[in-house]
C-alpha cells in the first residue's frame, strides 16, 4: 500500500510514500505522518491511500503521529474545495483546517499529579499528626490535585510522598483537561415557548433537518457539484431582540435528538462570555446534555488543543467559535449556524482568503447538513439568494418584547456648520439630548469609527500634510502620546513643533478631522461632570479591558460610552436611551461598491443599541449628506427599500450579488515593475478569459491604497457569474506566468476589502 501525502512545507504538490508493514492499518486519509523529503524530515497529512503509485522506488513513511487521524475525510474534502475555489495551494488550505496547536507534534494534553486514597489493608497505621491531617483531607475529597492539596494542607510534597510510601495513597499523573470557561458559573436554562414567527421558522428548519434523515442515513456523500440529500440553506432575517438565538438553540436541540452535532459561528467580537454561556447553559443538563466546545483566537494554545480534541473524540457535539470553527471535526454534522452572517470578519484577509459563511454553505451541502444564516441586516448576497430561490427566507419581523424600534433623527451637519464657525462635533440637537440623559440618569452611547485625536496634520500656509513615509495615507495625531501614527503600518513619529517644510517653518500648523480622542476631550469640556469612557483599539489593549469597561457601563458607573465599531454590536443595555452617531457619512465616501451597504448596516446596528429597556430609545445621526439613501433607509429601518435601490445601482454594473468578483493585487517596491507586471497579467487574462461570455475585466489600476508598508499596489478586478470556473482558469494562468522577483500577486476571490 502507498500513501499520498500533502506536506506542510508549501510545495503545491503531493508526494507518494510507501507504508511500511509496521504501520499497516494505521495510515488512513487524514493521518499525520513524518516523511523524508530530500535530506529533511517533514510533517504532512495523508490525503489518499492507494494500492500502487506511478512512481517507482518510493521512500517509506518514517513515523505515524497521533492515534487518530486528525482530519476527517469530509473536512479534507472541504479543504480541497477551499484550495481550488480560493486559488491557493492544497497545503495552505489544509493548514487552515487544523489549528496550529493540534498540528504541532509536541503539543499535547496537560498532565497533572492527582492524589487518591487507597483502600487500607488490615489495621490503619498510627500516623504523625501532619500526615494524618493530610490523609484526612484526601479521604474527604477522594481525589485532589497534588498542588491543591499542598496549599490546602499547608504541607510539602515530601509529606504527601511519605503517605504514598506507606501505601495509603496513590499519586498518579493524569490528563487534566483545560476548560477555558471553567470559572464561569453556568445555570441551566430551559427552552422558551416560541412565539408564532419563531415556531414557523423552527418548523421549516426542523423539516429540512428531518429530510436529511437520522444519524445512520447521514453517510450519503454527494457527487461532485451536487448537494447532499437534506442540505438546505435558510436566511433567518430578524431584528435584534427578535428571538433568533432562541431559534438557534431549539434547532441545535433537534440536531442532538437526531444524534448529530452543530457548529455555531459568531463574529470574533461577539464571542463574549455571555454568548458562550447561553449555549453552554442550554445543554449543560437534561437528556440532550453535551459539552460545548469553544474555538477562538483568545484561547491559549493548550486550551485550543483540548477543545479541539473534545470535538474530535465526539464528547463535545456543539462547537461555538469564530471563523475557523467552520472546520471543526464535528461528525456527523446536522446543523451549521452563521450568526450576523453579513459581518466582514468572516472573510480571512490572508491566504487562504476564504469566507466562512460561504464555506459553511458548501460544507452543509457536502455533508447533508442544514445551514442557517442569521442577521438583522442581511448581506445583499444572502438576500439575493433568497430572491433567487437558492435559500429560504425566514422572517422574525418583531422584537420579542414588542418594543418599538428607536426613533431615528438625521441631523444635517451642513446647517450646523453654517450656523457656527465650521462644523462642530456636536450639533445643538445632540448636545441637548445628552444633557437630558445626564439629568435623567440615563445612559448614552456615542459612536465614531475613527480612533486617535485628529486624522491629519496640515499647514494652512504652505499646504503641507503629514503623510506616512511607507503608505499613501495621512498620519493620525494621538494627543495622549503626542505622536503621529499610521493606522496601516504602525509607523509613529513625534509631532513637529513647526511645519517641517524647510522654506515654511510655520508654527501655526493645524490638526484637522476628528477621532475618538478629540470627542472625548470635547465631552470633558461640554459635560465636565459626566463620567465618560472610551472604547477603541487604543484603550482596549488588554484582554480584560473590554469586559471590565462593559461591566462598569452595565453597573451604571459610566454615563457616556464613546467608541469605534467595537461598541456597535450585540450589546444589550436597558438603561441606554440615546445613541449618537457623530459622523455617519464617514464610511460612505470610500472607493468601494459596498460603501452604502456598510453604512446602512452600521447605522442599523448602532441604532439597535438604543431603547432596549422600558423607555423608548432615540438616535441622532449626524451627517453631511443627510439625504443619502443608505442613511435615509436606515432611518426608516427599511431594509427592503435599501435592498431594492442598491440593486438598481449594482445590477447594470455587474457587481455582486448579480455576479462574483475576483480581485488580483500585484505588489512590489518598484512602482514601474508592478505596473508593468499588471499590464502583462491583463494581456494574459484577455487570452485565457476569452471563453467566458459574461466576464468583465477592469484595470489594471493603482489600488485605492496605492502604497502600503512600502509596497506599491496595482489591481485588476474580474467579474463573472461562473466563479468556480474562473478560479481554475486563474490558477492555471498564474502558474504559467513569471513576474519579476520582487513582485508578488495575491488572488482574492469574493473580496470584501477592495482597498
Ligand atoms: P436575537 O438573537 O434575535 O437578538 P434573542 O434570542 O436573544 O434575540 O431574544 C431576545 C430576548 O428575548 C432574550 O432574552 C430571550 O431569552 C427572549 N426570548 C426569545 N424568545 C422568546 C419567546 N418566545 N418568549 C419570551 N421571551 C423570548
Ligand atoms: Zn504607514
């Protein structure tokens, strides 16, 4: 027998090795092995086992690592699709389906020393007092960690060893499983009786799950390009607080009843202890009791290792996690939930540049699982897929508690600018509303998606602007640290006392533009008594900061919470009755066809923070383009209206969702070489793309962010409906091309970031 192995060193090729007799029966698809490669020994994963190979004189596998194959054949199949569709090497795709901590050869379970009493044969010996005390403690606990015993009894390991020598206790080394949420106290919850809208949604989801059949019938593998039996995709469209999570919980329960597991994806930022707790609580007891594993980037490597193996061993049937949890080895898989499916953080911005929502849909199709996408502001892609009949839409039109949507007022900042001297940060209306809240003891959330103090330093005399030396962006002024910083590459420099232009030297240089630091400073002047807290990447540096600030806000120790997108999502504070959006147009003026969609989503989400208690909420949206459709439809909470007008703009231009985009970015330190390579690539694409009826090729053009971290960037954008086919063509085309040494090409299929 021979094994085909994908090596962990990136080589874009797989190699055959013979399976020596001592490993017979131990090597299967997904097994990790060590193999010779040239003079080296490298790690790899078996992707196929066959009778023979076309290659003669195969080298044998050196070592089999781990007892259980790490990747299930199903996840392996998903990884292969990932590599093909997103145009990346199979070993890169494979790496992303296995966490680093699981892949590493030496990472393992944590072993700890446990102490237990042994049955006493014959008469119990007379012990010195200290030893007797220790024995009593162990007796009482039956089993205790050695370290804990030593502290508890105020003794030494030596004393405990003496008891072991007498044969009274036993000290053993055992695996102590790490539990990242072990310290949380979790109270079990019961299902809530669903309201009619929830019941209707659940009925459809369950019916689809039943069509897939019970565990035994779930083996049905779909032929390539065809959906497995029972797979179906739903879009659960419901405003915040409409009871989506309860629908998820009851659908998961149904999967467990069928003997299957579930994966729940949430954006990293919403993966708060409260969210995790809601899922753990429901399945912590009762007949459907199971472990809920959690996978995200804030776990220690050891914790991730343990969580992953709990899933692989089938002890945890439910997985909740961020993007990469979509590759969790849940088997058999009945249900996948993608909460906040419109979130851009589901897209990985490095190779493999996959979109976890789309991988979820593909995995559901391959494994005959039902996929539920949930959102209050669905992506245009998902909504369009419903209109096209590919997904089924399920609506939860009202909040569970029948609360009204907050009242949204759009404030025309051009007016405020004309009335005063230049645009103020706070319009008189917003200022007045904040004053009221402070008087009534209610809370306010203020939102501005830009950190720092000012986003540019200018000289009014000569026109000098402080730019980053490595990127084509202005430097942001951070007042607390008295520095100018680049938010792309991290470059930082001191603030010059005078204009740095040698011929100018004007001391009256000015900061323009507003960031959260400046808003904080202005708040301190306007409302000196208010307790203000700022949440942005500069103030939230440590793991605990986020949690602590939100805790203080919840406890009423903060009157005004000011922050960037960090505060836009998922927070529920009943005492917040006012939300102010300082500058709503900020995301609108970006060279990205999704700018309107993003603004609409952001405004809707931020507004959703107001009025979640008994008092009706109020939202002030300050804008310089108050009549922009994204702002006006958000004001009226009208998603369908927004969808329709946005489709009118995108359809003739063949932008997603009516077609798909591939973005090719060439970068290098020499602009001429980059531009030249881009032209060359374009000519090749004109040839290889000739077979596509609907292909639009745009560019090459300088990227919106022309220079980043000292690299010049040029882009070519391709649009077609037949992206799977185009991906293959792109991979072939690129394989044949050679670029100058220092020019690299990145292929981004279905990009969300066009800069
Ligand atoms: P969403 O996920 O859409 O924001 P949730 O599922 O979190 O909504 O529901 C909001 C609140 O309403 C939660 O506290 C939840 O326990 C409660 N809830 C959900 N469904 C019902 C129901 N059918 N009856 C009563 N309360 C419910
Ligand atoms: Zn920079």
